[in-house]
């Protein structure tokens, strides 16, 4: 099993990641992100919009179990992070987390 915190930290260090709800919304609309991570306490209206546009443009959305402060600590940032968009994963294997959860929700068949 892949550690989510380690995968996010690696993506931030080695890949191209943009922080913030506005950039997450833009990336969800355009489909430029490979994945969007939302904090557990992300505001409801932002979460609904990002999930809606992400579903339309087929960008996987992951809800982080912790708060925005926890997500900031994982990313080694001094500001809170409600959402982040992963445009390039770098050395991270975070997209495998999404693939494994999709297999589990489909009953093991892809």
C-alpha cells in the first residue's frame, strides 16, 4: 500500500503542483491537472465545484483525510492548503492510489 502523505510530499518536491482553490477550479475546468487533492475541511461550495468540473473533464479528485493544516505540513508549506493540483507527478506514485481505489470500488474489475 502506498503512503498518501509520502506520495503527496514527493509530488510537491519533484513534480509540478499548484496550490489553492482557484487554481484547482481552473485545472478542473480545463483538465490540465492529472489529479486534484482536496483537504478534508475544504469549503463545501469549492469542493462541489471542483468535483463537478473534475467529473466532466475526467480529472481524478482525492479527498485528503486531514485538515488543510495537515495538508500544508505534508507539503512542507507555512500556509494552509485547502486544495492542490498535480500537473506533473515527478517521482511520485500518487496516481496509483487513484487506480487502486477505482479497482476496489468496481469490485476488482477494471
